[in-house]
């Protein structure tokens, strides 16, 4: 069912939006906004208020979106790279112009503090700016011929229609990191955003239309995730799938995509070790640990999950870390100076509670926090557990919440073994001033990304991704664009 713009807008306009037309309650298929009689509510995790709804679409509408993307593919891939660049640049500029409105939408549906939401909009836009330029750098390389009378070349060509499945913790940046790379490569896109945070994706879709994105090039389908994602996996016209989310769901997508032999880019779970050595500046290490653990309320695959501190500085680090955690402000995303917001849903809170109970039952000490806040059922106080045993759940499972688990270690060899003892291999953090140790540790840690004496390491030029059960492929950098291309070899007879 198609709808006019008037029928698509908010049941209740978002407070503070300067452009209410960015709050869209419809799916985007072939350049048209689509509604349905059946809808799914979207809830503000801070207030638990229903803030709107999106169409509960299914297999038929997903096939229509794939049809549209398939039809649009020929013209989009044939377009001069400079023309695709111009559209992507306009999209980037419109996103930055709407930065405050986009941040408000994100905070309402995701819960993160508004300052973090603004930062994510900047981060999301940076991928579009980067790939707008990379679109013009997909080049042909010549090959020295080993055959008489033949010339040879290798080029990168668009893989085709790409299915994107994006998470709720970074609802804008994860869409642009995937979509900008695919679009720059000459692919068309069918995206399925998380049901918890669809409005951020739909607002980006509205801005893409305004930027001149041709109909069918970018489609956004809301509704039942298993049905929509299943259709994307099963349809042979979808030549690649890119997913950010849990390892469990990533395995299911990989298995279901096997029948059509799709290209896969999977950014999956993390269980990051954070390692502090005796030679570290303890106060700086505590600052880094707070940032690595509590950003996005701990709901981040890069979050420091297991904090290993060498015996010589253990007590001083714990004291410094505890002071900082106790000083953190818990609250709604629009309140001033909030450090930690609500968790996304009740299941997330229950998981954190179970991990804390388990750790304490096994001998860990809870020094700060340790329970829900009176602010509301989805608010969990920033928490510090110390002397956490190796067999505690929090040392084995990703937390995705504002709980820091600290444990001791004695030697370099011991902490390498313990840090690597995980099915995950996304990111690791290292705090030390010893150059030789940095070289040894970064060579020994089995992780796709390693942060040394700092927190922020991501960005558009960076190949983001992990090893082991943390995923396949890389996002960002030129490698992120190459993931959506195939190599084409041409051998030309010169006779």
C-alpha cells in the first residue's frame, strides 16, 4: 500500500524536531513510502512510552524491494562514479544539516545520551563522505601477460544487490558504514533496520531521497526480522549480505545464505579484554577503562568486558576506577551531563542482573552499583565487580550493559592465554608504557583490532572487524568497498 506524505508522519510529533518530516513511519520501497494495516510499535527505553510505529512487512514486500533493487542495478552500476559521488556528497551534507533532529530521533528510540547521539550522526556522515571519494578510486589494473599476443586486465565490478541488516545500538552509523560502501561500489541495497530503532534508518532514507538517490537504489524494509532476512538470504538475486549483530544470528545468516553462495560481511559479537600492566599510568588507565566500558551504556561490541590488571597496580587501579564509576550520572538521554542511559529492553536488563548475581555468588565483590535504578525499569546503575573468578558468566559471555568486571593477573604469558581464551576476537585494549611489551602483546593477542593506550580507534579509513566467531570481512576503509565488488579478469587477443 502506498501512502501520501501527509499520512506517514508521526502520530505524535517528536518534541524539539525542527523538521518533523524526518520522523517517518513507513518503509521505503522503490522510492515510495509504504504503509500497512499491521504495524510494530517502537518504544522509548527511558520512558517506556510508545513513540510511533512502523509497517510490519513480510516476504511479499521484501521481494518487491529486491525487485526494485534488481531493476535499478543496471543504471546505478553504469552511472559514472563521479555522478554517484555527487549524490553521496549531497546525502552527507543533508545529514550534517539535520544533525540535531537525527540525534533527537536516535535518543528517543535508542536511549543513548544526546551528546553520544550527535557524535554518532557525525560518525555516520563520515562514512558517506569517505566512500563518496572512494567511488572514484575503483580502478583497473593491468597484468603482465604470460601468453603471447594477449593483453590482460583485472577490474572490480559491483557484486549486485546487497542485503543489509543493521543493529539497534548504532542505528545510523551501521547503516551508513554498510550502505555507503555498497552504493559507492555501484551496488543497490535492501536494508532491514532493527525493530527497536527503525526511525533513524528511515530518516536517513528520507534524506537520501532528497539527495537525489534514484528509486530502487536504496530500499528500507521494516517488519518481521526472520521473514525479511530469510527472504534476503534465500533470493539468488541478492549477491551479498552484510550483518551486524550477535554471533548466534550471524551463524544462522551464514548457514541460510550458503544455498545461494553469497558474499558475507559479518560483524558479530565481542568480548574485549582490557589489560593493564604494572608500568601503566593508573589514573590514565582508569580513564581509558571508563570510556571503553560505559559508552552507549556498555551496549557496544567493542566494550571492555574482561578487565585484567597486573598485581602490582591492582588495588590502585580498582580504587581509581571505582571513584570514576561512582561519579557517573545515570539518566534519560536528554538530561544534562548524563553519562549512562537506559538499556534497550527488559531482556538486556535481565541478562546484566543474571551476570552480576552469578559473579557475586562465585566470590566477586560488588564495589559500586549492582542493581536497577529508581529512574525506571530499564535503568541499571553503573556497576563495578572486582576479584571476578574465571568461571563467572561475565568472563565467558558478552555483557552488553554497564557492568565492569575486574580480575588480577601476574605475568604476561598468563594474561595472553586468558585474554585469548574466548570464541570472540573483535577488539582488545592494552595499557602499558613498555615498547617491547607492546610489540609482543599486539603480535600475540588474537584479535582483529587492538587499541594501545587509548579508546577510540574506529573511523571511516579503518578496516573494522574481527577474527574467530567475531565475524567475516571488514567494514570501513577501501576494504569495506572491495567487499561489495567482484574481480573481473579480461584476456584480450591482440591479433
